[in-house]
C-alpha cells in the first residue's frame, strides 16, 4: 500500500525496492523531505557495514529486530542510538538484524 499527497506519505516498508549494499546487507530508501532521510536496513547473520560510517549531520537508528554490535555495545530490539555530527561507527551483527536509520539534514 502506498499513499502520497502533498503533506503525507504512507507506505509498506517491505514493498519498497531492496538494494544490496554488500552481500548480506539490504537497504530500502524511504520517502525523504528537505529535513530528513530514512532507510530500512536488513543485515544477514555475520555481516558488518562495509566501511566506517562518518556522519556529516546528526544520524540515528532504531533496532527493530535481532541484535547489532556497535561501538562495543550489544543493541537489541527497542534500542535507539543517536550520533552527533562528525561521529563515526561501523555496525555489525552475529544474529541478523533490522534497523530503521534516519539522517537529519541541515537546511
């Protein structure tokens, strides 16, 4: 289901076309605005983000399922992480995991 108007966009995330980042990591680009971008990421068991992720602006993610290991912390469902501009990280998973990532844009 997709609904779009000038002030709201509604969709089923699993209907968004998946794009392989690297083998085992899938990204779905969600609708964006001038102020924020969002993605759904699915990591297969034993995968790691391909390089250190450097944040130009504020970035955050919410763990939906599975477990990520990021900056030495084990992050399970319900974990919410906020990164300041200029920060870095490289998430990985042993179990497989799904996250919603959001980048805040500076106008």
